[in-house]
C-alpha cells in the first residue's frame, strides 16, 4: 500500500498495477497508457497532466479521485468496481470512454472534452457538465435528473428515452433536446 506519496513523471505505460492500493497519493505528469489497473484501488488520489489512454480498469476502485488536465481516451469505466465509485474531471479529454450502467451521481465534468462517450443506462443524478463538449455522446435510458447542462454544448438528449426531471439547460442549448424533431428554431 502506498500512502501520502507524490509520483512525478513516472512511466507506467504497458505495466501492471493490478491489486495495488494507493491512498491520498498525487500523480503528476505520469504516463499510464495501456496500463493494467485490474483490481487496483485509488482512494482520495489526484492525477494531474497524466495520460490514461487505453488503460484497463477491470475491477479498479476509484474512490473520490480527481483528474485534472488528463488524457483519458477510450477508458471503459463500466468495468470499474462500483463500491464507493466517485471521481471529478477538470480540463480532461474523455473522448470515446464508456460509463455504461455506472452510478456516478454528482460527478463534476469541468471544461472537458466528452465526445462520443457512452452514458447509456448510467445514473448521473446531480452531475454537472460545465463548459463541456458532448458531441455525439450517447444518453439512452440515462438518469439525468438535476443534471446541469447549462454551459455544455453539442449534446443530443431524447427527453422520451431519459429521465430528465429538473435537469438544467440553457436557452441556447435547448436545440440539443429538440433536434430529434427536426424543427427550425430561429
């Protein structure tokens, strides 16, 4: 178990961190591309300027984890351990990632690229997409109750196929919930 440590510029690419436990650790400018995190635990850890492209997350525990300015391309978060799963993303690239069926209530996505991400059947209750690009992301049978989309852009959400009670949208972004009807708004 690693506790209260800072790791800077460590190259973990193509490595196995299976069954490792990190608590209150900080990772700065580390490369985790193609890393295998199977059954690893990260508790109250912070990642800054790290690359997670194509990392494997089978059974990985992410408990109150913060990612800032990280490249998180193609990550299958649906394979993470559900127990106490909680994270926050700030200025991250999450494109092509998968949150299918994940309960990630109150998650903050701040100034992130969230393009072509699968949120189908996920529970995003109370989450915030602050200044995020959601181009071609999938919201299908998703719990979007009390989700804040007011500063998000390029989303397409079918009101009939998602739970959207008390979700927040800006007037300029309302086209993202009406586009399926192919109406003209001027």
